[in-house]
């Protein structure tokens, strides 16, 4: 409700947003309303408390109203905001790419550990992120390990537009990242064969007929989610092709679903000398780690 002078404060807008989101069936109404007000006002974290009593601008009110309407319609908060944090990055995200998730942050942690094991802090290394999407993995590797050169590949041109936009935002580290179009390893130049230290990927790993939550099924790109009858088509392809691209002591790190771990580890043991499974923060298997390709 506007004040007598025709203005409305951010605090009042936040209360209205909570009410609208609750009425729209959004379970996380209070959290989402705060994030939406932060985005519309330009004040984040502790700064928000300093502006809550201030009158909102006409543009800010319109922006907030649009975001609340989209969220009430079921659009994921990450797409509504147009950006989302991932490790140390603030990434642009929209329907062209998957939403960055905590599980993938764990995969990056595993990949960094493997890179360090191979001396990645002391010498130059080459990393390939297959199916980069928003660029979350590739850009994290480049910004967190300053001696690393990264290839970020994706078969979808729409996804690469988002990845390139995020690349601009990482500053000097962008000079060590190359973005390439193509399906898995076909995106890479032939001269990289046998010269890659680490391959990392969050490929599609959901079964074609698996049921997904509506906010995933209806909004996120299906080609980045589903991969055959049991969800392992792309996992198997990457495991099979990775050895010819890796150096002799190279490593492959793949995100997967917990129930796929044992089967994919068995597949990887046919192509790699050492294989293990890594768990996420909840203790569930989340990544396949395959070291030293069999020649």
C-alpha cells in the first residue's frame, strides 16, 4: 500500500512479496522475497537493512513485481534473478543452461584436489571442461588455479553464449580460458590429444523416463539432463574417449548420480589404472575419479 506521499518502502514491498509468494505456493517465500528485493534494490546482505525504509523507485517496483510474478508462475529463483553464486563466482544464468548446484561445487573441489596432486599449483596444466553450460566448472578451475589453461566446450550454441558472457566477468583469468563448440571431445583441436592433464564434466546423467520436479522438468534444458534409458549414455562415452586425450598420468572427474557410481567405476576400470568414487557434503557418491589411462 503506497504511503500518503505516493511512495512505498522496500520493507513494505518485501512484506507484499512474501504474501504473494505464499499465495502462489512457493515454499521458500521469505527467502525468495528477500533475494528478489535485494536484486530489485541493488542492496545485498547487510546493506539491505540500511535501505529497507527508503522509498522504492518506480523502476524498482516494476522490476520486483515482474520477478515475483515469474516466481509465482513456477520459474526457478535462479532464472528469475538472472544470476546465481557458484563457489567464488557470480554467474549469469537463464533457461539456456542448467542451474549451478552445490553438488557440482563438490565436483570442482574434487577436480582441484586432483590437479594439485599432479602439481597443478607449481606448473602449467591443461584442463578440459566438457559440456560447460554456464561455465561454472571451467571458470572456477581457471580462477582458483592461476597456472591452469582451460578449454570449455559445449554442443549448444545457446549455452556457449552464456558461458562467454560469464567469461567476461572473471577478469584476467579469462585470458587462460578458450570456449569451443562441439559434442564432447570433438570440440577440441586434434593437437590436444595426449596433452590434457585433467578432464572434468557434469554431463547429462538422468534416465530418459525418470521423473523430475516440475521446476526442473519444465524450465531447465532437457538435453543437459537426460542421457538414455539409464542415464549413462554420455558418461560411458566420455569414459571411453578420455584416455586418448589425457597425458600418461592424467585424470578424469565426472559428476554422476549416486546409484550410478559402482557401475560407472566398473566401466572406468577397463580404461584406467586407478578408479575411486568421491562423495558430496551429504555423504552420497557424487563423482567418479579415474586416474592414469590404460594405453
